[in-house]
């Protein structure tokens, strides 16, 4: 389905001749003429929609965001206004700064900011002139220099105020409600004959619940800050006898922050989000079991939206959002009552960092993303587009029609997807309810294996993609290149204990769809071709095997003996990788895990291998460097690889995990060749 963004040239043409400007070209960071300009086969992106209706997956053809070669607006006549609505969020000042600076780079020098959100639009004294010199140093400040506001006056009054000011570009920064407001301003402007107006929305919600978008700005900062709070909660719980820490995080309808912060911090025993319909009796019993069985450090993380699913919301604020009871304090009281009934002298430490996180400065990722959003917003309005939002969808930076964003239901966590499954495995929490609030009962259907093998698009359909914007990307004669992964089978099955073992992870599963089919594939399109670029013959569509848990296993977990090898330079996260490898192997029931000191050469010294237990790596992620000393040696040649493989055979190693760069992967490949030569069945995986 094609999503078209309205364009002023295709609709209402300006009467004073300021449209269809030929005197200015967009600024490009590369400096080369035409560098990075959107055009030709790069003008649209083919994105996978968020839903999977009964008739099949939804694919959306969406205009790419970025600079166009021909501006619509004459920069000398542009009058732009920036409006901030809704709650605070990390990155607001960065967006404001980059909007102003990008407009000035185009040559637009009349830019205002509105103080007080939509309400300030009709108040002349709330209009503040903005220029690069007064926004230069605001990007690392929390909050916003333009005070945000909730609620709004009649849209026709705002449209009239904009026309009176001679405004022709409007940028609205806010959530889905604010994007609806921007759309209504655009409609109201047309109704009063004020049609030459470019309106762009920059979606903002710290909860990451905007439909269609991969994520919104401020979310990654919120997860990082929330992870720091969870680590403080872990310290409290682990350093005090009989202590539980309870952390309440933001997320009115979506538990994304709680979910991803739990994943990032790793020291979480239970994660509760509004998408799961929770049985409180089961939940309280599980919390008691956790406290009785855990040696130290029980941490519970919940999303504020439980105040709507477990309790009853009361009224609404000026923006129309439900006023929710404090689910954190309520759950704390419920736990304390259960402890008292059982005569347990346990205590609870309560953490609520919501407003601290909302007012934080953006981290590096969000700061970079905010800059990109603001630049793409200006590129779109200067090219004459209107009634659109900018964001990232399915990995592509795109322009979406505002109604597509504003009129869709807010996105929530899919408890059958990989992220929730990962948290359930990490916390080892059982299903705590019989139904799930976010999912229809027929969501969990038996899996069907995907079609395997290479696909020749020419044989699928005479004209497989008769879409002009994609004609240069998917050629009718092009073959999808399948990158298959070897399995321990056939000639290599000499040592494989067998196949068809049922995964023990089902005990922690919340949905059968969270397991991948044995042959589950993902199709990756080649990268876009920007204006002036040459098509590379080697860039074919790729068919890749999806990662994730499978229901049936090739290996019997008690018979697995695993080895971890690190080669190359130090890198942040090495200990986190080692920790999660050991934890996941233990979750499967594989307890015989070893680590090699000294990289590849250390494989030849089994007497120096380190026996790695779950307790040994429990807090390894809190340390810098590497638990295992890394090797700096070159990849082994084939003879050396055969020697190392014979060592692995003698030690009955069945799984090897290599962590390193290109050289490490080359060495792993040579060991794979040696295992084939020796007919030894072994599973090997490299983590870049």
C-alpha cells in the first residue's frame, strides 16, 4: 500500500509566486553537488507494517525523508514557527536547535518559537524569535526553552493566528494527540482558504508508543537512565538482608521502557507491564518464592500503566490522558500485606525516577537522532510537503502522512515477540495470568515453516514489483541470495547426541509464537540508491535465517559442554556477553561451561581453561574489561586449526562461542573446516 504525503505543488499553488523556487538548493553535509539527495529509486522505502492480518503481512511504500534537489519555498519568504506540546522528554532542545539551524542553513531567517504549546499560538506575547545564536548551546540541556503545554484553543483560531503572522511552515513536536492537533490545524487552515502551509509533525513520546515508528526520540535516554536506577535498586536489595527493591517506570499504555531497562540492567527478578493481564495472587506468590529462594538482590520493575489495568483510572488531565492511580505504591502495599500475613520481616525499597528521567539531557544516540529528525523535517517542508510526520520505520528514515500516525492505535509491547520473550527468559518469570490484555486469543497459533530456498523474483510474478519508485532496486531478473546456516547433521552427526529434544524454555514462555520456526527467514532489501550514485552489481536482496529460540533442539542440554573464546582488543560489553552466554546455557540446562584464557592459542591448553558457573558471572557485567584474558594472536592456519579441533574432540566440547572481529571470524571458519575434515559434530557461533 502506497502512503502518499500531500505536496503543495500537487494541491494548492501559491498565488504570489513564492512556490517552485529555483534559486536555492538544500545544504548537504558532504559538500559534493547532489550528494545524498533523495531521488530516483531512493525516493521511497518498502517497509513492513506492524500488523499481520489474516490475509497476510502489510507492506507500505513510504516516501523517504531527506533533502530534495528542488525546494518549493523561496527561503527569503519562509516564516516558520515551532510548537512544543505534551510532557517533557529528553531531546526537546536538540530538536528545537536543529530546526532553527537547518532553516537558517537554507536561508530562512524568520523563525519563531511558541511558549505554552497550542495555547500560545493565539497569544502574540508568547511568540519568541529564534536564531542560531540563541539556540547554539541548548542541545545538552534537559527540558525545553519553549515551555510545553497541554490542551488547545479552537483549531480555526490557531489557523487564523498563523495566517495573520504570515506563517507558511509549522513544526509541531508532540505525541499522537499533538499530531492529531497538527493535522486539525492543517484542515482548519484549508477551510479558511489558507492552503499554502507546510505542516510537519515530529513525534515525541518517552513511552515509545507511536504507531508505525521503530522508536521515538528520548526513549533510548529514558532506558539508559532507568537502567541506572535499577542498578541502584539492585545494590539496595543485595546489600540489605530481607530486602526487595521495587522500581516504577514510565509507560501509560506501553511497557517498553520497563521492558528494555530490565534487559539492559539484567539484574531484574520480575518485570510487570500493562500488556500482560496479571493475576495478582499468582504474582504475589511468585514474589514470596523469589525472596525465599534468592540469596540476594530481588528487584521488581513495573510500568505505570498497571495503574489502569490493575486499578481504575480516575478522570483525565488537560491533554485528555487518563489520571492513573500510583500502581507502584499500590503494589508495594500489596506486597507488604502479603509479607505481614506470612509473618515475614522483609522490607521494600521503593524507587520512582519518572520526573528525573523526563528532565534529563539526551544521551549521544538520542542527540544524534533528534538532529536527524529536525533536519528531515525542514527538508520535507522546504520541498513543499505538508501534513506529514518524520521518523524511522522498519530501519528507514521516512515521511509518513499525519493521519497514518494520528489515527492508528498506540503501539504496545507484543508479548509474543523477541523482546518480551528475552525478558521472560532472563527473569525466569512464569506466566502470571491466563490471558493477555493486548492480544486476541487467536494470536498464538501453531507455527508454520516459512518457504525456504532462493527466490527468483522473475518466476514469482512476470512483473514482481511494478512500482516505478522501486524499479531500480528490484530488477525482474534479480535473484534473492539466500545465506543459509549449516546444521549439525548428516556427516557431522557422528557426535551429535540426537535431535528432537523439546526446549526447556517453554516453561518460561508466554506465547508459542515467541519461538521461531526451524526455517524462519527474513528478506533484507538492498540499500537505497541516492541521486547520482551507481548501482552495485553485488548488492542483491538477501534472505537470512532469523535468530531466536526454537521449540525442538538438536542437542540434549545435559550432554552439552560449551567453550567461550575471546580474541582481539578489549571492548565495552565483553563481560555482558560472557554473562548472558552462561546464563542462557544454564537456563537450557547446560551447566558444563568453560572459558579460554589467551584467545585461540588458549584452546590448546585445556588445563588452564576456566570453569564458569552462574554465580561467577552474576555481576560480571558490572566490571570493565574481560573476565577472560583476550588473545591477540593471528587466526590459526588450517594445520593449527586441525590441531585445536583435535583438542576440542578430546575434551568432548560440543559448543564453541567466539567473540571478536574479522580475524576471529576467519579463525572460526578454519576451525569449522577442520571439524568437517575430522567428521566431528560441533556447533560453533561467532559474536562480532
